[in-house]
């Protein structure tokens, strides 16, 4: 069951990536909407990871922020 869920999540992520590329090349309006939704979701996920990284910064996970491309400043 978990494997099926993982496949579904990966398919949704791949579709979002395809929509981003297609929208950047001037795709239809609905593709631009999907690309915008993909960007919003990715920014929310990034904010959640950064927030959890700050709350766990005293537990020795200081290397996690650098993996996201954050310079630490």
C-alpha cells in the first residue's frame, strides 16, 4: 500500500515538473495554473522544512539546512 502511495506522489510531482516546463514555454492557461499551484506547494513545503529545522537546531541537526541550499544567513 505504501508503495502505491509513493508511486502516486511521484507521478504528481512529475506532472508538476512537466507543467512548470510547459508553462515556461507559453503553455495554455490551465497549465500555468498547475505550475503556479506547484510553486505554491513547493514554497509551503520548503517553509515547513525550514521551520522544523529551526526548532530542532539544538538537537545536532545543523547540517540539514545546508542540504536545502540555505547558506545559513
